[in-house]
C-alpha cells in the first residue's frame, strides 16, 4: 500500500505545550548570545585564538603540516576542520585560514601559504583547491607540548573525536597578533604588538609580580638595543606612525580601552627645479590601498583637495603611493595634514581588550592582566607537562627494573616461556614481577635479546632516575617553575628579537606636527574671490568674483540688499544677530549666487525672533565694540566670538525688548555714539571694559529711544561723517569740545551738517 497523502485525523491539540513567549525568547537569545561570545567572537586570553583558528591549528598538526614538512591543499585542511571539528561553512573556515597566512593582516602569520592569498588592495585569495598551506614556526610554538597532556581536550560536536579546549601557547599570541570580533552586547579589538617587547615585559612581570602597567611600558626607547625595550605600543604589520602621547597610550593599557591614531609614513622626493612629490611608503593597518587611492581621487574630482594635483599608485611588492602637489609653493606638511584630515591616511585603531579570561569569563583586561594570565597559563602547562613526563619516566623505570631481572636470569626466562603454559604468572611468582614488567619481558623480540646488556639498561635507569629527581624538585618549588618559564620566554624573545627580519619593529612613534587650524582649513578649500550678499530678510549667498556694482543683484519680492562685502572662499564669515549671538559660517559653505541663496536659518540654528545685525569677514587680530539698543556695550576680542557649532556663541546678554544693534571694529582711541534722540556723545575708548561675554556697561543715557549709531575713531584725525549728498565733514578735538564727556552721559544735539539719517555713514 502506498503512503497516505492525507494527514492523520487526530489533529487535536493534545501535543501542544503552552510556553511563555518572553521566557522562551530570553532563554533562547541568551543561549545564542553565550554561544557567540564563547565559541565565535572573543579570543581566549591564554592562546589568543578563537575556536575556528584553534581548530585550524589542531587539524594542521594532525595532518603533520609542520614548518619542515611539505604543503597540503587548503581544501584538504578545510575539509578536515569542517568534517571533524567545526560544523560551519567551508568559506568561513577558509577565510579564517587565509587571514592567518596574510603578512599584512597578521604581525606573525600562523600559516605559511603557497599561492594567491589575497593582497593589501582587498583582492580575494584564490579558491581553496588552488592554494596550499603548512604551519609556521609561530604556530609550532603555540602547539608546543600539546601531546604531553599540557591542556584539556573535550569531545567534538559529534563526539566522535577530541579537540583541545585551549592550546599550550608558548608564544604570546593574543597581543602579538591582536584580534577583533563582534559578539552579542560586546566586542573586542586588540592591535598587534611586538613579540620581543611583550616577552621583555613578561620577564619583568616574572621578576616583579607587583609591577604596574606603567612599569611594563617603555617611555624612552633604548638607544642601541631595541630588545631592551618593553611594550611601547602596537606594532602593526603594515608599519605606519603612531602619533598618540605617552599619557594616552598608558591610559589605554591601564583600562583596556582606548585607541591609537595611526598615520601613513611619507617622505618628500625631490624632482629638481624646486618641484617635488610626496611618496607614501606605509599605510595604516586595516586600510585597503585601492580603496584609499579611490577615495583620494574622488576628493580630487570634488575639488576638496585644492593643494593636490594628482595621485598615482606605483606599488609593486612594496607600497608606493605618489602624491603630486598643485605647485612647488605648496608646503608638503600642510598638504599631508589636509589629506590626514579627509582620508584614511590617518585612521584610529580602537583598543578594547575584551577577552575570555581563564577561557570562561568575558572581561576587559589591562596590559598587565593579559600578560599575567598568559604567564599563569604557561605555569599550568609546565606543571602538566612535567607530571606527564614524570608518569612516563616512572613507567619506563618499572620496565627497566624488569629487564634487569630478565637479563640476569635470561636462560631461565627462555625456558619458562618455552615450557610453561602460563609463563606470565610463573615469572611474576618466581621473581615478584609486576604485570607491566612481565608483559614487557614477554613482548621482547628475539633480536632485542642481544641489546639487553646490563650496562645499557643501568645507564638509562640512572639517567631517568636523575631526571625524575629534577622534575620532582621542579614540581615542589614555585621559584624553579618560574625560572623554567623565564628560560622559555627568553627563548621566544631571542627567536623573534629585533635583530631578525620578522621581529624588527615596524610601527614608529612621533608627535603630530602642530599646525594652525586655519592653515589646514585654508589648505582644504580652493581659494577663490567671492562677494558675500546678505538680504534684509536674512538670505545669504556668495557671488563669484569681487563685485563693484551691487545694483544688478536681484532679490525675492519684498526683499532687498542689507549688506554685501568681498571675501575669499577660505575666509570665515561672522554673523551677529539681534539676540547677541555670533554665528560662524565658512565662505565655501555659502550657497552659490545662481538663485537667491538660502535663509540663514537653514545654514545655522538661529532663533525665529532674531534678525541679522551685521556680517563681516573674520580677522582674529581685531577687537569689536558691540552696542545694544538701550545703550549698553563692551569691547570683545574678535578671536573670542568664533562659534564652533551651528548653535552659535552667545556673546552679548540682552533681555527683550533690548537687542544688539551695532558691532563696529575697534580702530582708534575715542568712541562717538548717537541716539535716536539725535544726541551725540564722545568719550575715550578706555572707559569701555574688554569682556568675553556679558551685558556690558552703559555707553549713553536716554530718556526715550535708544542707540542709533556708534563709531570708533582716532581723535588726532578727527571725527568724520558723510551726509546724504556724499559730502565729507571732519570735526577736530576743539570743535568737538561741547560733545566730549564721560561714558553714560546723555550727550548734546548733533552739530550742524550731521546727516538726517543720524548715522555716520
């Protein structure tokens, strides 16, 4: 009978179990989170490996892919890892294997690859059927002692095999090669370091268990022998220059959190006749070179890099990026500073030493804690290997004692074996042999009988007895254990010392050159003349070139020209509003002059009830005199009014109905102020205080109305103004006698010939 396609009729709900959704989600998400944290994203502090890397190393050891053996196809390695240990996709395993072989990703590669393993431009490796691999010396050090019961093993996912929980890790791999990963609710990011420096710091920690992070860092490098340096900072495989201060590096290593600013290494190549080009030879770690060149080219096309003329990639084996300046007058340092600001020629590598402490607990550790846990793991490995060797020696000594008895009574042994039905029991009874000794004698081959010489047996027996005593002494003394670990760490330090190609420090340290922000800002903007136009209703725009005739400007209906002035695209434009706030806008950010521009409220966060008082080009060397409608005012250095955000900077404190009405450049020694009541007062500038922010002091007293205009002038040159017919008037000190007074006086009616508008210009 064929299979029925109809479902069984008893489709009742008796097998359905009601589960609380919240509890189920919490439980399952927690299980997923723990799995991600423990078995995927975070490295173990002891060997610095995540499970996939550990399994790759273990599988390569089982395939006998030692540094002195031949290569095997990567497909075979991936198959072994996936089939026995790692039940995930082959591509993810191969990607991890490829990364372990890339000398631009790993400071000390664990895999020696043959074939195309990708490049720094971001190109992928060839398919695994084309590439071959074996382990490197570093991988051998990490696995050293794994067959000597140095670490625990656990069943694999299908319980058919066993895999190591952690590797012995004779090499300080976590810090030497770094690690990065994103788990659930936590992440890790550890930069690579120099192995010789780490070993030197570890040796110091062995001698001084109470050492602080500060003790493990080298502030000033050793002048002659780099191997004397302890940790200075990261050592990236791609080189570069770290420009952080010692204080920030120390703080990062103390807390386990921070970051490092890494810059490309560059030099100037002279082209003759005063021309030059900049050659970049090292780029920050983790930056794809091809993407970097593309980004610079995009910025060039967008005219964001006015100092740069061209970029070329002339790299072969080594990196060589050529940057051609716009002209010979361009300063190389300023050119590079503008590139550092806008491109990945400077990047920040985060430090977050979040690792599985003791292989179980996710924890953010300091540099000292990481080295401490590595050393404690090495001690545990040493003790376990010593106990394993001790057990081997004891078994061998037992067998050798049996061989000695057999040697002395060889003819009797042969007779018993030939004639007795149960030779084992007979021998055990006759000479008080143990089961192991009797079994060893029975398992002797005839050809070994000639080797069974008493001298040889006794020599081996004595040597093993001596070794046994040494191991027992080692296990009994913590001091001897640390002495042995010290010897092991020194071996690693010498193997990867700064005198070897792989051990030489690649990343250098330098202070970031100090450049004025305005210089860099100018360098990043193409300098062009513009005319800034401000309308009555607060619309801003920048017309190309310097205009002399403003009558051709057009505005929206009901709007008109408030003010216009020449500027350069590299200038900062300062805008003062009636609320006493200053806003700073880069002239290059102003909308072009094709339309009517944009309202200032779109460009900055200006309150709706405020209007523009004035706008002008910023000059940090000047001082400004600000006055309010009610006659208050003060002098402020122009450098102090620059705002760094869209929100602006509150400089003059005014309460409604008062408002800021005038802002003039301080250029002279006296102040002339005119009120709406047409009264003029002249007094010395020294009577006005200089402040950074405030309400100010009273400049002129009014019964009604307020400030109309204000002017700063030099008394020796006289007070000048222009009337409506554009005639110029100048009043000398003698002629101004009746208007001269003290600040806060009422003043007297303006002299004859003063403009009807009541303004000086």
